[in-house]
């Protein structure tokens, strides 16, 4: 099937670029002597995770129990569910573990640790649990030097759960844009989580695993001593945010949205396309960056970048494409005739992928496979 | 089933509020003497459209051919596909029409009109077509006084297609916030589309239908003389954008996201919940308004507004809830304990609904039905 046969809008994966992205991250992790546990929330696609596994990844990270269930059903059995579990989700995690899934859950509070311990005791089941540590103040987790860390681990350990270790996510890396700053944050992420692990061990508690990760810190880390595994997700596709952060170029972005030109407003220099925010998502991650791509960067049907053009606005099923410099282009209707195809590189691959139920895997302008993705919780 | 039994995050429809919203719009349209053709892109849910039909709606509007196919399969046969059709979508529209669907398509260019006429002639099929007119400069359509209008209609008419009329969408209404300004825009929308219809008729071309619509202009219109039908979508649920525009209050918003508290950062006054942008969408429609709700307005499990709290940030599966005034709340962990439920009112109901594959219809704190919704193209 050729691109021209694909109903639009459609999510395309450039196979060569994805392969290179997977190889690059895996090689860096191998060089630093740590396991890579990819976060599959970006693609939510079995075939993509299989490519990561084939390249050397060890286990997967998920953001929802639905992902855990879907990937386990496809044969992935070493799974870290990386959002703090709550009482109303414990039975669903338990059901997965009883079916043979090596599912690890995380907590960052005494309340959740108690609920997990109590449920484990009632069911005579020992959950595998990691404690989330906050190494950059951006979201969840206990501070590495907080007494709570020992309290939570003690509650779990005495309650019969298996304390597998500590994990952190330096999500503030998305706000940086130099390798030097990212390398410093990677070292902060590493040193603080290692400090948390040391505190647990000093208190006589087990802590075999020390898990860190975000795509920018993973790619810019120079030393991961005493870390056992790295989690990263978006590197598999990359996106314009990652390009602005400085860890890829737009030419390495493997995900794009195929769209058809449906109209023009010639006086304004507008091309109207059939990919609106329902296809691109409402993510405007580059809005606060040096280069604001609005709703996406425009490429031709052949994937070559049309640097002067971006998608400047999006309604539900309409995107407005025009010159980045705001100049009206008098030849716009001839340059991009009704029915012609464009590709749009996304701000945020996780958000754009989520708008589609399948990807078209492409090799040049040929679609070589349809890969399902799932959504929901 | 009670709310506490529903896995989170979940999309809730408050049945009473939705019923009132449907009744209010239908009553206003009936009073103005026009038909209402609801835009089903907001809910993408058969049961919701059936409620609108039962209240008096006449036909539906869709944003994709997938919606047309799904609604036709459910018994809706009078459908306007309100995005300009392109050559690569004509055969799919034709297949629907041959199965008995009264599908009307739209165009705003000679190129699309020619493609439609040519395909119709080749297939000996007369498509029903409306011409999109631009009455407020916000997106697609030909200007009412542009020679192109007659050119397009002539191309269709001479090519054997049925020119059903003209349609417009005053989407710039979302940027206004007073009834007076919206009433003026509604009159602009009405008078310009009526002018376009008159020009077609003067040129000896047919123009039986004159279709306008957006939720704000529909609700604020005082006179719709010479208009035959109104299209509106988001009124069925309403949202925080519509509240800021001034056509509803937050207490009329029928769609909310049920979420569980998964953690706290007490020092910062943060509650972490399991609804992130994957549940809320990345829509930040209120960012440019007087009242910026960030990712949503917080209500208790019972639906009562907690006016002081909003969702200030969202990662994929994590939302951060805190006081709107930025003050840290020292009692936050006691006020919103781990495992407790909140409801979040969305910025944009069309975008938030799209993140879910089903709605839970609720009556108070009781879930009375699960209604499927569909997505994709």
C-alpha cells in the first residue's frame, strides 16, 4: 500500500527512524552498564515494545493497569506500573500477579503502603513494591532525606510486602535545553536516588533496585553508577519537544500525521487540512520553547521537511497550515493543491499517538504494516 | 453501581444536567422557528444523539465519515458531513449514500466541486452538496460576496450534483464573552449567509437550505429569519470555555472526569490525582480567558464545586490539584485523603470526551448506565 491509499488523517511510524532511535538509547544504556526498561505509554503498541525488547530492553514500564494487562497478554511479564497505586486498584494488580505477571507497583505514602500491606495480608500475597522518590520537585515522591522514606519501606516490609527498591523520574528535564544542564540533572537524579537507596539499606531494609529515568536525562547521563535500570519512553519516536530540549533533531522524529489538503484561504496564505486537534492532540508543548511549532512542523508527502511551514491553528477536524513567518503565500493553492498530502511532525508523540487506534508503519512512501495501539484505562 | 465502584479515571455524564441542556437549546430553536441539527462530534455517542432527537432535533451534523457510518448504522439517516470533502473521501461518502444514507457533503472550492461532479457523473450519482461560506474569517468557506460562490454552485449544478444550500459556522464566537457581542455575531452569521443564499438564487441556482451554527451564537441569536437550520454541538454537555464565554454556568456542565487521589506534596499544597492529560486532554481553552481553570475545575465526589481548587498541571496519568490562589493548604492530605474521589469539570467537552471510550451516565452518585462512544476516522 502506498501513502496515497491511506485514509487521512493517519499516524505514520517511519520504521528506519524508529529503529535508529531504539538502537541509540539501548547502546547508551549498555555502555553505561544499566538495564533499559522502556516506558511503553508512548506507543501503547505491542510491536513497538517487541522491537525494543529485541534490541536488548529488559522488562517494560507502564502508566496504567490497562497497559499492564494488554502487554502481559502479549507475553511481557516483567512490568513496572509507574504511578502510585491506590486502594481501589489493588485487586486488579493482584489479579494480574496471580496470573503470573511479575508486576511491581509503586507508593509514596504511608496510607498507600498500609493499604497494600493490609490487602496482601488478607490475601496471603506478597506484593512487589518500589518507593517513588522525588529528585527534582516536579511531581510525586518522597524526598530522599525525608523520614517518610524509611517509614513507608518499614510499613511495607513489616507488612509482608517485598521492598524491591526505589525509583524516580526527573520530569523537569523537559524544561531544559542544553546537554550540560541535562547532564547535571541526570547526575542529580542519580545521586539523590542512590542516596535514598543507601538510607534504606542503612536502616536494614532491602533495596535491590535503583531505577531512574526520563528520555532527556537518560540520553545525557554520563555516569549511572549504582543505578540498576533506566526508564524512558518518548525516545522511541522523539518529537518536537525533544528536538527543542536538544536530544534529537526533527529529522529523527519517527511519528508523523498524514493529512490531506481540504481547502485554502489564499488571501491569508492558509492551507486547510483534515488533521485538526483530534489528530494532533491539543498538546502545545513547544509553546514555551525557543522554537514554537504551534500544532506541528510540516513535511511533504515524502517526509522532507518544509521548514517554512507550521500548523498554526487547529479545530477539531481542521488544521490551518501557513508560513511560519506569517507572510501570505500567493501561490499557496498551487503549492499545496486540494487533495495533496502532507505529513505533520507532532509536539508530543505520547499525546498525538493517543489520538489514533493504529499506526501505519512506513518505509519511504510505502505502508508496510498496520500496528494496533490501545487506549483507555 | 455507585461512583465508588467505577474504575478511575472515568468520564461521567450528569443525566439531569444533560437533559436540561438539550431542552434549553431545543426550546430556543423552536421559539426562533428553525430546525436544530445537533453536531454529534462532541459526544460521539448514539444514546446522547437519541436524547437530542427525542427532544425534537432534526438530523445530525458530523465531523468525520466514521461518525456518519456509525450513526447511520444506528438508524440516523439525515446527516450533514461538515468538513470539506476531498477526492480521496468521495467513494466512502458514495458508499454510504448507496446504502440509503441521506448524506450531504460540503465544498468551498472549484477543485472539490469538480471532483465531486466528475465522480457523480462517472457513477451516475447525484450528490447532495452544500457550499461552505465564511461569515467571520475564522476558518474555511468562501466569502458571501465572492464570485467563487456562484462558480462553485454552477460547477456542481451543471455537473449534476444537487445544490442543497449554504452553510456557515461562526467559530469566532468562542472568543467573545458577552451576550450582546454574541447576539451581534449571530446576526452577522445570519445576515451574511442569507446574503449568500440570495446571491445563489439571483443567479438562478437552487438554495433551499440555509444552515448556521455554533453553540454561543445559537443560544444568543434573537432572530433567525430566512435560516432553515442551526447546528450546535457542545451545548449538550457545556464546559468551562462555554462558561467563560457566558452561555452557561459551571453548574450546568454535564461532563466531568472522576478521579482518585493517589498522593500529596503537602508542603506545596498539592494533591496528585490519577487523571492527567490522558483523561482531561491537553485542551487549555480557558488559558486566554478571564478565568483560567488550567486543566479543570474541581468538584467533590457529590458533584458540588470546590471553588478554591483547580487542576494546575497535568502529566500523562498524573494531575496536580491545588488552590487556585496558589496558597499551600496545610490540611490538604486530610481534606483529600489517598483513595478519595474528586470530579473535574473540563475546559473543552469535545476534547475531554474524546479521551474515553465510554461514559458513565450518573444520577447523583449512582451510575445508571454505561454509554459507549467511538473515535477515529
